[in-house]
C-alpha cells in the first residue's frame, strides 16, 4: 500500500488530481485530515481544500448503518471541483455559512442554527487540522423536502 501525498492547500492538491474532474472530499477521522477521492481512488490527503460547483452528499444506507451499529464509516462528504483557494478571495466580503453533518442528530448537511438541509453550494471551503474541522459554504441551495 502506497502512502498518499499530504497537501496543505488546494493549490497543492491540484498537482495530484485531474482538475477537470469532480472530487469527493471527506473528513478522515483516522488521519485527522481531509481525504480527496477522485474516480473512486483516494489521490491525496489535505489540511484545506476549496471546491466549486458543490453537492453535499450523504448515503442514506451508510447513515442508517452508523446509527444502528454506533460505528463510524465513510458515508458523507462534499463533491465538487478543486480550485486554487486564491479564487475564493474575491468572495471574502460575503458571509460564508458554517455547515455541519452529524449522523446521530441530522439526516443531511445543515447550516448551524438553521432547520433546512443543504443540497448544493457554489463554493465550499473545508479545513481539518489538529484544532478541529470546519466546512464553510457560499451561494447555497437548499434541499426540497416535502
């Protein structure tokens, strides 16, 4: 098994992936970082990744298994296109929403202190380091629930 490269920023991640194809990014609890998967293969790990044209994903079966077994598994993350973080600097004047997902308390991704579930976002900034993890989103579309 080969050791995957570790990147600090999105710019470094771009050296290990195809920038024209979407990636699935999730929090790796064992390595305390983000894992970047493309075409079903983990390409690298990172501390920070900025995505555009994003979808917030949760596998219903995976979530149900976590709840039933009380054992964590990879079943949620954000799908999108990795971009150089400097591209998002033009959006600093706008309010980014703090998002989260907890399989024990929510069915899907949510914005803190709001009831609606998130479906998509124009931009997502994911960060994971020794101090914790954060998911910030901008230009959000909500799920239609009936």
